[in-house]
């Protein structure tokens, strides 16, 4: 049984930064493409960034130039560094396998507001 535990969210002012962490337990991480997703109230969950098993990254337009995804396979962790945050980044953030997702974790709330 895979468990995903996201952390690191919080309230931040526009222009601020946060680093999100995702701990993966119950499965070796190295074989899987992983992604960070987000869901704002009333909206569908959307992909933000993805990282391959070898570390190749791809960003959606909403994240390009501001966010950085990384992974530590040995520690079974996935990270999302977020800079220059905007109010429209307010959402609950989740990590998961990119294809054939596991059960979703609780997510971590990011609120960008002055």
C-alpha cells in the first residue's frame, strides 16, 4: 500500500517562496515518473510539474520559471520549490505518480495572500 504525505504548505505573501515535500512510503520510488498537482476550490486538479525517474523535468506553463521539481529516490522524497508565488497559485498541492496514480494523499494547502 503506497502512502503519499505532502507537507510544507502555508500562508505566504505574493512574491514569496515555499518548498513542498512529498514522502512516499510502501514502494520504491526510483521506477516512477512523479508529478506535483494542484486543485483550487471549484476547479479540477491540474498537473503543475513532473520529473522522470532519471530526473528530467517538465513544467506546465503555470510553473515555468518559478517552480522547480526534484526528487531523492534514496529518501523516497519528491520536492517542489515554488518562488515568486502569486494569488492564483492558491490551491491544495498533491504529489503522485504521473501515470496510473496511486491513492491521493491529503495534500498540503498553499495560500498566497497579502
